[in-house]
C-alpha cells in the first residue's frame, strides 16, 4: 500500500521518493484497470509520461478528478491502494 509524504504529479510537490513510490504502484496495476502501457521507468523523476499515466489511471477509474495529480488524502491514492490491496 503506497504511502506518500506529499502530492505527486501535475502541480505537485514531487519529492523523488514519492514519485518513485507512485511509479512502482502504477506499474503494478493491469492496463485494463488504468495501469500504464508500456510500464513507467521507475526513476523518481516527474515527467510527461508519469503525469500521463496518472491521468490515464484517473480516466479509467470512475469518480476520480482527471487532474494528473495524486494527493495524500485524495481519491486517486485511495483507489490505487484499493486496487493494489485486492491483488
């Protein structure tokens, strides 16, 4: 279950450790549930592919704001955790 210390993505704080956590988490999500294809490079750097993967995840999961950002107590992180827990 990924825990981040600050927001990740578009307009986020984007601490390297947090970005890496999100990249690894998104790579564990199957494409049919909004996971990235191809998988993200797990380097802790925020760049267009990582932001795009966040938006794609948000689009694939009903009820999420499509802002390209994952906030600490936000619905996107909650949904990501939910999917990972069910694996």
